[in-house]
C-alpha cells in the first residue's frame, strides 16, 4: 500500500473526530425548519419544542400531499405524524 492509502486513512480518522454540531445565524425558526428539511433523513430536531412542532407539521403536510395524489404514505398514526 502506498502513501495515499495512509493519508486517506488519517483523513478518515480526522473526519470521525469532527463534533456533530454546527453554529449558524438565521433570521428565525422558519429558516431553521427549511434548513432541517433540506437534510431530510439525516436530521432530527430535538429542541426547541416549537421547532420540533414546526417540522412535524410540515412533514404531516407532505404526507397528506402524497396521499392526495394516490401514493399513500407508508406511515401509520403510531409514527406520530
């Protein structure tokens, strides 16, 4: 194995050490909601409760749109949406 393999390994190790937090400046909760929804399956809102509610409501609306066009949703009421 060459030096490139060693370098790739150390870069991968470095990426694993990056904290999973970021800091951004936004104008309001609506901006955050759209940012979170842009990452879809890779994001989870835990706080604040107001943002959790906003994201869940948007997801409800999206599911409803899929139901209206005949695609179902794959969700049940047990999913909390």
